[in-house]
C-alpha cells in the first residue's frame, strides 16, 4: 500500500500511575481497510481506541490523519477530523429520541439559532432508512427501542457526518444473527466506500470474515500485526493469550507460501 | 444525504416527553383540579378572583425557584442553596438601594449576585469534582451566613415605595373611588410576580425545548458519559444550569423582598425543599433527564394551592407540612409504580 495512511499512530503512550496501559504503540490504517484490534480485557486496545477517538489524552506519541499531525483534547476534535466511534455501550442518551441522539453535540440550527427539528428529522429518516427500512420509531425515546434498533442509531450517527475513519467497539456483541449480518454488510459497504475501520472484537468469526489485517495487543504492546491470510484462528489466539505466535508458525507459513 | 428542509408533522418536542411523562403530568394536573374543587367546597372564599390572585402571588416565588431547579435536576444534579441565595440576593438589592442605587439596577445587582452564587456552585461541582449535594449544601450555609453577616442579622426596611412595586404591583388593577373617599378594588389585577413567573417559565421552556443548550441539559442528565463522548461539553452545561438556578433564586429573592418591602436575611429557609418538591411532583426525575417546565409549574401550583387552601380551611401550619410531605412521597411513588409496569 503506497498511498498515505488515513491514520498513523506513532509511538503512542499512556500510563496510569505505574501501569503502562499503552506502551509505545504504532499503528497505521489505510483507506478501505478493516483492521481487527484484538487482545484480552486490559490489553490496552480500548485505551488505544479511546485515545484515537479523543476520549483519552495520551502521555506521549503522535497521531496523524491523512499525513497531518493532529491533537485531540476532546471527542469533538476527533470527530472534526473525520474519526467516528461506535462504543460498545453505544453512548446513547436514553431519554432522547433517535433524531436527538443522531445529532447530539452537532445539532442543526435555524438562522435564529433554534434547533432545526424539521431538517434533523428528515436527515435522520434518510440515513436510518438506508440502514434499516423498517425503522419507524424516530420520535420514541431510545430506551424503549430494541438492542438492534439502538445499534442502528449508533451506527447512523457514526456514518452520517463525512466519516473517514470508523472505530467499532464490539459492534455485534449485543446483536442477534440477522442484525449481525446487517452490521457485517455495512462494514463491507463502508470499506468499499474507502472508509478505514478499526474493529475491536472478541469474535474470531467476525474478525476472519471482515478484517484485512489483525493487530493483537498484550500488556499494552502490539505483539502481532499480520495480514489476515498469514494467520489462522489458533495463531491469533496464541497471540492474544501468550503474546506470541505458535512455534511452528514460520515453518508453516513458509511451507504454505509457494502454494 | 439530503439537508433539504421537509416539513414534518410532529416535531419540536424531540421525544423528551414520552408517554409516561405525559401520564405523570396528566395525573398531576388532575390532582390540581381536584384540589381546587375540594377547597372550593370547603371554603367559600377559596374560589374567588381575589384568592386566585393571592395564590398566583404566593406561588410565584416557589415557581421561580422550581424553574431553576428543573434545569439543575434535568442535568442529574440538585441545588440546595436556592433558599439562602434568595435571601442573599434580596439583601444585596436592598443594600444597593440604601446606598443610593436606583431600584432597577439595584435589583439587577441582586440577581447578578444570585447568578454568581450559582456559578460558584457550578465551578465547585465541575472543576473541584464535588458532588452537587455537598457543593450546594456548602453554598446554602455560605450564602445564608453572608446575608446575616452583611445585615448584622437585622432586616433592612424603609426601602421606599418603588422597591415594593415588583412584589405588590399588578397589571389591569381596577380601583373605584367610593363616595366616602376610600378606594374599592373591583379587580385586584394580575400581580407582577405572576406575570414574571409566566414570562420566565416560557423563556425556560423555550431554552429547554428549542435551543441546543436545552437539548444538552437533557442529554447530560440522561447519560453523562454518552453526552460527553458525543461532544457535549458537559461541564459547560452544568455550569449553565447552576448559574441559571442561582439567577432565578436571585429573581425570586427580589420578588419576595419587594413584596415585604423589607430585606429579611432570614427569609427563604427551606424554600429549596418546596422548589424540589414542585419539580418532583411535576414529574422530574432526581436521577436526571426527565422533567418539564409545565410539570414543575403544575407542581408549584399544587403546593401553593395546598398551602392556601389548607390555610383557608383553618388547618394548622404543622398539619400542612405533613400533608405536603405525603403528597411528595405519593407523587414519586405513583411515578415508580407506573415505571415498573
């Protein structure tokens, strides 16, 4: 890949007291690429993603977006740079409806500075119809919606605003089979549009079906970064659990390579 | 993605008033109507124009405090300092008048002092990370202490007729001069405090429903972390809510002191509890994200009418406390029962 990476994270560092949550990590993401970020709980992957989404400020290192150095001190900075995040908790305000949630923090306003409900409603209807034609409850508070519908709102919010990079934290963990398929289709569609995606997941099936590369973290460090066709599930599991590839990996890969 | 403005049928409330909140307000409104009917049967002088205006006047102070508290409670916070801030603001306005400042700017100064107290609350809560209960409890003591210290605990009187106009004046008052030289009040007029309450309520409702800050107030109380991650400046929102609460307490203080034409540093003790009760009776949730201006207004009038009606029926002030206490518990209980269904 010779093009400029969408995102370059260079030598990122984050520590809490003596604990190194992210230990000098460097990571790139290219347009139209899905990168799986794996690791067991506490491996530092969530921390790293929170740094990229502006929710956490790193102690050191540099982030570049399309070659330009950026500094995020709050989530709005990252969103302004085209980096959107779908959190595992979805980060929805339960007492507000789909329209209010979709535009939360970026409300459209009329000339007089009032909330432009008509425009926000129409836009929400459009974007939700693209994701799920059956979505009708635009004015219901989101706490009364199903898990799948809530997920759709969180996704809609992340893709509506000229997104370049999408961070998805366990996007299918709370979903049923048909909804999971919908999310998988969406990821493929976004990739085709040239959006770069970080997929944080525990689900090996999702990872191998959707990702172009996998990055495995262990104790705050990147212990493996591989094209998906270089590794199998056991290799990845070994990286996650032991922090290293199985002993026979290079032999196996060399043997397979000519074929 | 189209940004074309398409007219849609139902918009503006943005789902902030789901059915259960509607129900709560409906039942609160029903309670209010029942109270009015009940008291009308018990005391003949209850259901009269004169008494209605009295209730309006009495409710306006609690109503103003309740509006401020609604904003704070919506963010998931609480403001225990409004009763004391009310006293401090009134005292500062009166002192300014005594110092020769004309009434209008003097009163503005009092409201500003209230806003400053609120801003201090907001600062302590957002920057020093002190829980709202503790921060505003501190301000409750600070503001009361300041009011007492500034006045030497003595009321400031002889403030002049113009100081009393806000609290005692009325629009459309019709007075007839009788042959014996005494005036006869045909229509007492709509008290200025009631008009002030109405205007303020409309302004706050507008802020909460139509402006971004209102949307963010609901979002902050609904899910603070989600709001923060969505780019809502949660600290800014809270600072705004507490400052507004302080300013409205200042306004209420000026109304009250103007009505008495005396600045009483010991006025307003426990008013914060009436204001909180008004919001809660009106359907506001103390965990944040739920509540409306209309609800709080209904709640304030329920308390005002209970007080007034029980007075007219000759019920002692002690029993009144008990009744209002039971009403608050009952209102919240009803809400819980409904939410469990």
